[in-house]
C-alpha cells in the first residue's frame, strides 16, 4: 500500500468516525498513536481471523476469552504455562522484533521475565481495546493497518 492510499485510509477513518458521532468527543484518530499501539496491532494481526470467528469483519475485546487457549499454546512452546521472552520472540508471524519485545515487556506486568496465562489474557484484551480508536467496541482490519508499516515503506 502506498503513502497516498494510507492517507486516504486516514481520511476515510476520520469521516467514518464523524458519521458515528465520534467527532462529538475530544478524541481524534491521531490520539494515542504510540509504539505500544503498533506493537499491539502487530500482536493482534495474526489472530484477527481466528478472533473474528463469526466472520463479521471486526473483533471485540470479549472475543479474547473464547480464543485465548489455542493462541497462548502457540507461544508456549514447552507447555510450561508461561511464555518466556525467548518463546515470545520466536513467534514467527511477527516481523518487527522491537515491537515484539515491547509487547512482551508490556504483557509481563510483574517483570518476572515470564508472561503467565493471566498476563497474556490481560495483554490481549488491552491490545484489542487499544486499537479501537473510535471506542465503538469494534476493531476492524483498517484499525490494525494504520499502526503497521506498509510494504516498501
Ligand atoms: Ca513456556
Ligand atoms: Ca510475568
Ligand atoms: Ca472501532
């Protein structure tokens, strides 16, 4: 996707927000645009289709609990019920290792260098919620894309 297309998406996003009445709040699409959001978008992306099991085209934070088991086990290679930093960074569907590391540090809230099931659940729910810029409870593929680098960028 080129820069012009990205810009168009941004404008489309803003217009959609206005149609939904989001313009009445103080938030703008740019608010809270941080590396943590990019890390969250990268983290959620590989699981989007799985989380959207009803195929409605968007995901919600409530979907995390339905799918957390299989997603967690994909990271927890040795089945220890904890994800080590090494296991986390080994997950191959996420290209930007800096964001991966940021995700790990954010998820590991007690700083014991392991992400427990509870920490993983909290992070997944936070990650989905953080991408819902217009706070309507729905996270669409465009919400993820705006935080992720485009091919060739
Ligand atoms: Ca493990
Ligand atoms: Ca921990
Ligand atoms: Ca939304």
